[in-house]
């Protein structure tokens, strides 16, 4: 990095931002050094906090002029290190761009700024009996801009799809400062689906300023059922039975014993005692339809060998069931000082096989693994527990995480269902795609961002395109490759 | 015309020809008739389902596979294509449907073709075989190349294999049809259904003679409660006839297969929102066009008599900020009306087709 360029950029930013919105002191930068992939930390040169779209555009133009990398950040909830800063780069914190610019119930759309909190859209739409469907577990704090960048999922993807399926239009500042609009307000379109390409591009194509989302009518009735099983396999088998029954539940979720214990310790959802696994199934829709479907579901669950079945009697009951599930990631912190949240996909019909293999791997590595997953999608979230104070424990946990990803690829699945590749999985992308596939993706990146200043170091393995991302500086035996490359430093 | 039998054939043709245009079933003639000096690649023999596991809700097939063959296979396992692909009876293929970005009236319930494509293999403009996406229902790894191909009209590559997500088919269907004397009252009825807390399968509106219009609402689900649900719809519409069985089937076949479009007419897809139906009706008035609004008013299908050139529609759509895609009619400029800023699209095009072997973006 050219220090003169960086200093010139900082000088220019000083005239764009008042001092309280341009952070450069170590203490001010600390909260931005990491996101939810907490094992990684990088100190950026400065953090700017724009309050208008124009400030974002001007900032990107300045970064482009001075060839200084930038990372856009929302609430920093990325589990793949998507908003990990770049050393000697800047962070553009978008939280204050949180205005709902338009909410048109008649057209069932909302136009929101990138820093808008996911759940705030649903809150704003609630008076019209509408809602924004994608519900990542972090929806109370994560921003829609981050959801767009990483095509976030949630518990209702099988029926409703991911973030991408709910985004109609985008206003984007490209890495060279040009502003373009993609898509529109209709669910239908003419021409290539550029919105579809942009969603999930992990910040490599620029920064989203405005997002047009579609809103759905709020289901009138929910039927939330919780079934307890004495083996994890039986719960997995129950999922196959539900799928084969022709029902299309809004959600099909499984938690294993360790995840249940963690949830109990943290938020006391009062799940059935002694369960090795619980299955949460949710039907929703018109009351007449739901009550018919409920009969079919209850028969399927009865035949699946559940030893206890509970049905949420009211909204607070339903919330309690979901609270245990949605807090499972953070709850695992009660059981272990450190843990890795993994995210992989296997074909649904191979779920039981995959879980048995993960169990075997956990035993082999001497590490506890809690499993929480979107069973309807085959989307696994193994939580690998370790103690970071123990020498070599993190490396062992990361190695186990890597073996689980290899398993997902071997089974014909994916290395990520909803968290994205970013920093965490960039070394695994070449195992899923051929050299040609990756080359096309890399050339797309370079065509949109020739200077490679938009969120560099994410998605592609270091050294992709021979761009010299890697510059080894350390030879310590115990350092992570990213540490060795001087890209990150860790606690 | 080059008859394609294998993926390698596509690669060879791409490397040998200066300009190519892929063609599937030819059900959308405006998109598949090549201009002079452009070699047509007939993909109708690059067909067959490669993988189908009903328990996964996914299948993979060659791009030239006919939609109706896939539908028959899925129906045998109680499953269907939720985006309700149009023109299946006219021989539409999976690849052509994705490349044209077309969905039928049933897309209202769960989404369009963009919402069900999971993976693609394509031959780019340099003859390389490229894969994007995956074969599982959820995947966030790498750029979403499959979605980029939706509506791309073969501009970025020739699709050779596709993986889709499917859903279980509902047990039964019923339709409420409500004729309204005035367009305004039909639009108001459509909007009431659009906003209601109902699970509607399809929601269409078709203007008729003398300023009248008819609204169609289709419901799908458990047979035992279908008529009770239809009563709720009738209450919202202020009445309406209930169509079951063959009547229900034929009502939607007409929409899906465009049998309402007179032979020889030009057919144009125009995306919009329900609030813009009245405005489009007003500006279309001088064209003697026939119209059908589908997907809850998110798309207008506009049919023009052969006496009205498509350029006239172009001139009407552009100032209204609406875009159009010509499906039936003379080949040539098929994208009409308003366009997005092309900076992004041009950069993408340069990656997939640096030598310009595939059709230009026009």
C-alpha cells in the first residue's frame, strides 16, 4: 500500500466528514476490527460514518481516485468475515443510512436504505398486515445491505427462498463511483437478472445504497409443532417423511442434544426433557388450509416415533419455541469459551449420513460439536466447541470445520448455504468449482472493479488472478495462513 | 442451422462460427429466428433429465429438454414446476424458458423462474464450459451465475444443462372468475385480493369489450376446504363464478399457452406493478391491442395486430418508463421501451463473450 495515497485520501475525507464521523484513533477503530467471525481482526486505517447516500458515493469516488480499498459494513454480524477490514484500507459504516424511503402497501413494496435493520422493515409493514419474509437469526440487528451482499437465508428458505428471492431493485455505487439502478419494482423483469447477480456478490461489485424489497401478506395462522426424539437420526428421518407427505412447511428445523442444552441454559425455552433431538415444523397460511394440513402433519409425526409432541397454543408459545432455536448460536457460548459456527449444505436425503459422519469426526478430533440446522434445506450449522486458551485448539477446530466442508462437497452439496464465502471459506471455493468456473467469476469481479478496491480479499483465495494479494511476512509455525500473509492479526 | 447433439458440439460450433444464436423449441419465434450471417444452433436434441430425486425437490436436465416432458415426470411423483412455465404445449424447453425469463400465471404463489433456478452449465462466447450454482436447494457460494442467465437471451452463453428446485403439487384447484363492467372496479378487486391474507395460486385480469374486465383468482390446496376458501375470495370480489375441474384447467391453459392471442399478432411482455395497470391501459388505447395482466398485475402481456408495428409500442413504453420483450413477431430488436443504465450489463457481457459471437445486448 502506497502510504502517500492513503494519507491523501484521509486528507480528502477530512473535508468530507466532521471529526466525530471520521474515526482514526486506536480506541475508536477497535469495534470495527472484527465482525461475527471473531477469531479474525484487522485494524483499518480509518472508519467513516456517512449519513447520506451522497457521502457514500463521494467516499467511493475518493477511494477509487486514490486506489485505496474500502469495506462496507452494516452491523458486523457476518459469520464468514464479510466485513473484515482491509489493512490500510477504510471501512464505510452504513448504519446511519437506515431510512425507509418508501413503503407502498398497495404495490406491496418497500424502498429502504442499506443500513436499515432487517426486522425494522417488517415492523414498518406490520400495520398493513404485510411483512418482509427473509429472517436470518440475527434479524433484530443485521442490516438489509449486508443481507443483500451475502444473500442471507434464515429458517423459512425452503418455501420462501433466500434474500435474493425478495429483492426487486437496487441502487448501487460501483467501485469507480458510478451510480447504477438495477431491476425495478415489479416481480417480473426484462433482460438479464443483474439484481440476481449482484445479490450475494459479497461487496465485490460495490456498495448497495437503496434496496426495493417485496412484501408478502402476513400469514393469518401459524401452526408450530415441536417434536422430541430419542435419536438424532429419527428426527432426520421425520424430515424425509414430512417432505414425502406432500406438505410444504414454512420451516423444518432440527436441534441436537448439545444445542438444546445450550438453548436451555441461555433462554429457557423449556424443551422436552431428555431429547436427543427436537424437530420444529411450522405450517402457515389460511386457517382452513392450515387446519387440514395439520391433520396430515400430525399423522406423519405420530408415525415418525416422536416421544413427545407439543403444539404452540398462542403467539407467545410460538415465540418461545423459536427463541430457543434462534438464540442457539449465541447460547453455545454458555457451554464453551469459544466456538466456530459452520454452514454447509448436503442433499436432504443424506442428512442422517452426514450427521453420523460429523459425529465421528468430532470424536476423532476430541471436540464437541452441537448441531442446529435448517433440515428442510439440508443446511447444516455444526457449532464446533473449543477453548482458545488451549494451545492448538483453534487450529484443530478449524481443521475439523474444513473436514465438514469437504464432506458437504463430497456429498454433492455446498460449502455455504447462507453465510457466504468471504474470508472464512475462500480457500474452499476452488474445491467446489473448476478452475474455469472460478476464472469466469474472477474476471467478472475484475470487470466490475478493475482496481480491486471493493472488499478485496473476500470470496477468492489469496493469489487468485496472480494479483499478489499474498505477501508473506512471518514464518511462525503457529500462525494462521492469513496471519502469515500479514492480512490479519488475531487475539 | 447446426443440430446440436452434445455439449462438445456447442463448444465446437462456438469456436467455429463468427456469430451464433441458440434455439430451443422455437415457441417464441421473435427470440429464435437468426438475422442474416448468424448461425442458428438447434438445441432441441440436447435433451433428457440427467438426475431427479423427488426427495430432494430438485432435478437436473439438458437445456433442450421439453418442459412438458419434465412436467409429466414430476407429476408422476406429485411434484411440479412452481413458476408455471408458459408455452409448454408449444414445445418450450427448459433452456429457452430460462433464457427468455418467462413464468406463467402460477408464478404468483411461490415465485418466477428466477426463484427456482439453482444451477447452470453453459458454453460461453469463447467455447468454454462454465458451471455456476449447485444442485442443492440452498447455496451461497460464489457469484449467482444461474440468476444472471435468467432473461439473458443467450447473450452471455449457450445454456446446456440446468438444475431447478421443484415443489409438491397441490391436491386440488379451483378458480373464481368475476366479470366487472368497468376496468376500475376490476383493478380494485384485484388489489383487494393482492393485499388479502390469502394464499392465492394465480391472480389475473383481462380487459374486455366496452371498458369491462374480468378477474381470475385460482386457489390450490386441500380439496376439503377449497370451496370454503373460494367463498372468501368471492366476498372480496363481490361475487364470481366458481370453476372446477376442466373449466379451471382450461381457464389457466388459455393464459399459459397464450391461446387468446390471435394468430399472426405480435406478443410483448411488459413488467409493471398493479398500481400502473390503469395508466398502461390509457396509453395503449390507440393501438387496438389485446391485453392480459398476470402475476397479480406484475406483468402485462400485450398483443398487437400485425397492422401495428412494434416500434409504436416502443415509443409508448419508453416515456412511461416501462420495458418490453417481444416474443411473437418479427425478429430484430426484441427489447423495447425503457432500459437500465447498461454500464454493468456491458461489463458482464465482455467477460462472457469478448469476441461478440453471441447476440449483442440490443
